[in-house]
């Protein structure tokens, strides 16, 4: 098994061999670390590309801009239109494929304009076992995954990013806003905006990990398990409830199990927020 140091050496060698790359950059730890290494190895021959659409959490776009600037990377913000694709908007189980077709297509075109055929992303070893329809789109567009090729796990990436003192080294994973909708529930810009506004409310209250799951007029809140009990605070609960209702949700519930990946696909048996307070106060 290769050590982390050996993986880093291999990654840097791969990037040097590519000579000029466009890095698909979300601002998270995976693509952030990859961009940092690419800039270190290739300087201005490494360009970051961030796709901007209604499915991007607005604060994440701003964070990506700050990190790219900190790294000294040239940063392209490109508008993508996956939400306008009826196949994507219908929200099938392979929704991510249609998103990545749009994003990678734009990245490949930008790369060609910049004089390179090499587009890279932050896919890594731990992503192999996940349900990721977008990987097919990556293969179709010739997108390369240097972290995966070098054998990086998520833990490796976080440790390597920590060594570089990247501010995102311990940043929680954050999927696009469309992941808040059960498969088969149509995705629209208006609905994405509602979810983004409500998650902003939770972040304003200090919840660093939060999801607002969309069920038509009902919103389900997921936060870190250790922070679920904060909703016993009457003032916090009242503010969250009022602002969620102002955003268009009639019912609000808090998942007592807290956030975990894949929770959206579990049967929903939770009650309204008021019932949650009666049951757990």
C-alpha cells in the first residue's frame, strides 16, 4: 500500500505530465486540494472552472471564488443550464448524469479554447462505491481523475490539504441543491431558491452541517446529530418556523436522527416540528 507521501509524489508527476489542465472546481476539499497541487505544479497552466446555476448553493460559489483567489488560480465562472434540460428537471435516479453532461461539456469547450484537452476532477477512491451516474458523463467527455489514479482516499485528501493549510481541509461535504429533492419530484429554479433560502436560515443560526429536504409544502430539516437538541430552544424554533413558512413551506419537521448520507431515500415517518417538540422536550 502506497504511503500518502508516495501518492502526493505520483499526483504531482501526473499533473506535470498533463502540462496544462482545467480543474472542475466546486470549492470543496477534493477539488480544492487538486487545484492547489495543480497550481503548485503548473502555475498559470492550471485553470479552475466552476459551474454556476440555480442548483449551486450561492454561498458555495462565493467560497470557491475566495479559495481560488487565495491559491492564485485563474478562475472561470461559467453559467450552466442543466435545470433547463427536461431530463434533469424531471429528477430521475440518474439526474446527475444530465448535470455532468452539461458541466463537462462546458469544461471541455473551455479547455479547448485555452489550448488543452485535459479536464480533471476531484473524484477519488472513496467515491467508487457511491451511486454516481455522473461518472459515465466523465468517461464520455474524457475527464480524468488524478486523485483516483494516484490512490487518494477522502482521508488522504483531507490530510494532504491540512498539510497545505487549506481552509477547506475539514470542510463538510456539500452536494448540490438538487440532491434535496426525492427522485421524481420536479426540480425548478423557484424550488431550488426556496431550499437555498431555508438552509441559509440554518447557517445563520450556526448549523455548519444542514440540509433542507423538499417534500412539496413540507420541509424536513437535517443537522449534525449532536445539534438536533438545539431545536428545543423555543426562540430558535420559532424563528426557523416563521422564516421557513415565509419561504413557502406549511409544515416543518426535524429529523431526530440528524444528517446522514442517503437519508432522503428513507421512508418518511416524521411528524411536524410541533410534534417533534412535544415528543422530545
